[in-house]
């Protein structure tokens, strides 16, 4: 059973309260094979307290509502990483647990929405461009992201992330290996794009997490089969 933290994060959570509950629930399910039930409760409590402290250390860097959300989620992932390493020696396994827990949140809904959008829209490129962030990137992602677009989708479109809030956060905390936790979330919708069915090929040949200068989300029209 998830225990309540001694100290809650000193900020308005809004809709991220649901995210927090879902994330911790998913995390509990994934660590139960590695720790006891008592340890699991202790872990959740420690994560909540540590996440509040981590977030507090970065609160002066928040510039808008979007960056607040980015930092809240990043604080929870970083706190989980720190705490779980006291119970699970294999750091690679810890990262895998975090990736699975994070990606599980809303996975079913995201996949269904993407499949439906691709099914009902004749122009599949417009659909994938909307998911790739072709419009209002500043409004959606906030000041901590810098995203540039190339192409109009006829026949190519690329969304290039020059600056990523998550990568910057983990780099500042010397844990860049955690950036991939957020990178893998993009696969939820991207994997629903089927070149033979939709006539769109998606590739991500470069990522900041891998040491590249940018993340490139590339969409190319191809022949349907």
C-alpha cells in the first residue's frame, strides 16, 4: 500500500497529482519482485520526500507552468533513481524500471488516440506533424525547450529539439542516463505509425541523450504497400 510522504512538495500540483499517483503505482508494481512489501512502502515514502527536496533545489529555475511540470516529473524520476539504488544494486535495472513505470502512464490512451487519428484523417502527415510539435511549441513546451521545424510535410518534415528541459535537468544533476526515460515515452505514439499502411516513415536518428547536438524527429512520405 502506498504510504503518504512526511512532507509534500511545496507547490500547487494541479493535474500532476494524478500523474504522481499513477507513476508511484506503476513503480510499486515493477519493484515488487525485487523488494519486500515493507521495503516498497519505505521506498515510496522516501521518493516523495526526496522529490520535494530535489524540486525545491530547482524552483528558482522555473519560468512558466510548462517548466514547472517538466521539473516536477524530472524530480520524481531522479528521486526514484537515488532511492532505488539503495535497494537494487544494478543501476541498469533501476533505469529499466523507471523507463517502464514512466512509459506505462497513459500508454493505452495515447496509442488508441494515435491509431484513431491516423484512421480518420486522410492526410496522415498532418497527424504526425501535430504530434511532432509543428505548431505552438513555445506554448506547449515552455521556455525550457527550443524546437525548430524544417519542411512542410510535402514530402518531408523534421522537428529538431535543440534544447530539452529533461536533458538539461539531468545533466545538471550528473545523471544524463535518465534522459532516456523521457525519450522512450515518444515511442508510445511514434510506434503507431506504420509506413506500409500510413505512407509515413518515422525516424529519430539523433538524440541529445545519445550525445548528439539535437534530437531529430523526421517524417518522410513513402509509398504505401
